[in-house]
C-alpha cells in the first residue's frame, strides 16, 4: 500500500429510467444495467448490472452498491464487487483496517481498496471497493473449492433457538443463504449446527474438530473480540466449507462498526465485549480446556505482536495519507471533513485501551 498513489476513479453511467427504477424501491435487490469505466483500465467501457446493497444503510443519503460484470462477464478474476459508501464512518478506514488486521492474524478476509466514484458525471466521493466472497474469491486466493454461505440475519447464531423470537428455528440452517455450493453442502451445514447443539460436553472436543477448523475459528474469534464488532458473532460473516477438509471456516464481513464505534457511529466503550466473546459455538469451544488454553496463548500473542499501536498506526497513517486529499471533495462528507482527523485519534486510543483491557482479562481464560 503506497500513500502517494492516486485513488482510481470509477465512472458509472445509468440511464434515467433505470435510475428511477432503482429509487422506486431502495429495499429491492433487483439490479439495473449500467456502463462502467475505470481510470487506467485496459478496457474503456464495461457493461454491468448495479443495485443498492446493505440493510439499514440503504436509507442513508450516500448509497452503497453491488455491481456484477456483464460484458466482459469477468474482470481481473472477479464476477462481482461491492462499493461501500462508509457514510457513518468519518475515518473511511474501519472496514479496510479490520480486514487488514484479520489477514495479519491468519484469517481469510476479502480485499478492500478505496476508490473515487462518479455516477452520471456527478461526483459521489470516496468509496470502499470490496471483493465479493464467492467462488471467484476462492480461485483468486488459491483456495480449495467449497461452499460459501452468507450469515444473512441474527439466526446465524450457531444455536437451535432464534434470538429474533426466542423460539426453536424452523430449520438448522436458518439465518444462512447459500452463495455458492450444492444441496449436499446444505446438509453438511445442518449437521454442523445440529452437532454444536447436541453433542455432550464430554465428547464435544473430539467431535467438533470433525466439523470446524478450530484454529481458524479461534483466530476469527480473536479478531472479532479485538475489533469489537458486536454483530460479528451472529451476523457479519460468511461460512466457507472446503470439501477436501470438511471443516468450516469463518470470513468476516461488514466491519465498519469497529475500532471504538458502533453501527450508528456512536462511541463504543473499549470494554463493551468480554474477552470470551459470544454465541453458542464460542461458548462450547471455550468450555473445552485445551481449546481455552489455545485461545489464551493465541490472544496473548496477538496482543503483543499484532493488535498494537506499533503495528497498526503505520497502516492507519498510510491509509490517512492516501485519503486526505479527497475528503473535502466528498459531497456527502464535506461538512464533517473535520471529523476525519479526529477519528484517527479515536482509533488509536481505542487500540491502546482495548489492548490494555484484554491483557488484564487474559487470566479469565485460565
């Protein structure tokens, strides 16, 4: 990552009738056709399908988008990508910093890069371009083929009980949508959820290693706990099921409510989430002494070597240097541009305080 590199400009052109179709129902996922040009791209103009994306963020003034290539049908090894407005995050970097951190500690995470966006010649400001977690994601990273599921709502809590209505779920795979895979993979997911909730604790340690990559899970757990993504325990992730191992792994997603802020952009206390985290699978794994010891050793290493100001501030500063020339130009952030620099202090103080808090609570993992 080079701080002096100019951000690429994505220019999208949508016919007026299709703009009206998008805005008629912002909650709809139905895409409309558009043309895309990318500065310094070898292709002058590409045909894409574009739609709004996200849940509550669709109601915000600055919209986020999902884009799918039509002609060419793929570009740079991708079929689709996401453009996140990062409207509530006045630093613009919390998502990108989170995924960088997850990669630092040995977790799978999508690539994220800042771009500039204009639609029908109107400048929209800074956006975060996110890699889609799909079969092309697996190919790009040289990973074994396997199924991918999105945790689409709070039912993806690894329990048989729905937190939505506190009743038994209709299906073991409730809360998930299959992005890629087969019906046979669906059965593996259902079996996974069933085993989490029914295997006696005395046999749990030996049984769960047949269904989930425990080392990868603990790394993911440490990442969620360090960044304090409250929704990350039952939402904001994808499940990857590589068939050659038969062991599920978790991939983080939507991490803008992190590093000291909640989903509304409000300050989140550095001690809000306990070191043990949440959700049924986490509780059951950490109830196995060997796994609990493993998590403690892993967390101590991360707190000493990765989740530190020494490691993270150079990354944060480079991101800030790259974005600073464009912040005042963002039509949706102009009046808040002063918040940009202040957020760097919020993030750095959060890292310092959260690191100290977690070190003080390592003994709880004994």
